[in-house]
C-alpha cells in the first residue's frame, strides 16, 4: 500500500510539473510561437505598444479590408497598407489568429476555461479574431451566418469576461 501511495505522489508531482510548464499563450495562439522558414515574421508579434499604435490599429480596422478565397486579409487603402505597422497587422491577421470555425471554437473553449486574465497580446489577438468573425458574419448568409454569429458571440463573451476580471482585480488592488 505504501509503495502505491508513493507512486501516486510521484505521478501527482509529475502532473503538477507538466502543468506548470504550459505557456497559456502558446495554447491560445500557437501560430504566434511557431517560426516559419520562408518568412521574416517576428516570433510572437504584437501590434499595440503605444497609444499611437492603438489609434493606428483602430484606423486599420476601419479601413476597407479584403478577405481572399485563401482567407488572406489585405488592406485596400494603399497608403495605410504601406505602413510598417500595417505589415505587422497583416502578419497577425494572416498567420496568427484563427480564421476557420473549428479553430475559433477551440480558441473560445480555451478562453472560457482560462482562470486568470489575458496577456495584452492574447487580448489583442482575441479582439482581432472577434473583428474577423464579425466581418465573416456580415458576409455570410443562412446557416453559415448563424454559425459565424455564434462564434462572434463566444469571443465577445470571452473578452467581456476578461475585462470584468481585469477591472475587478484593479479595484481590489
């Protein structure tokens, strides 16, 4: 009996160690941490590090975007598209955020079970995924529209929950 308890304790410690080694952001957006051979994409790209960049991101989201059949996002405004941050925006939108319903559902499920608040880059990517889902909802019809709308709602609820948690932690601190 003593040896089986010792084995259970060892297994429990191993399980705790494995869990502690998991990076939550790698689970949420695995493509952000996976370098591509044929690309100069920075590892774990982030769009917003200043108020000016937040305003530019807002401008990019308001610009007319195009989603090709290959799900690649491009900015139609040539002046905006020529900016360096626009290149980072395309990288995050095309290579990091999920764009297929099963991948967005996986993200939503991961977000729903996340115990703490999101890192800044994960919040940003979730918001961009939400914007993408809103765009696809607007372009879809019938049953597809309902599926995209459900994904949109799940992402909205995850972001709202994160904002409520983060504002609650600031109030109590």
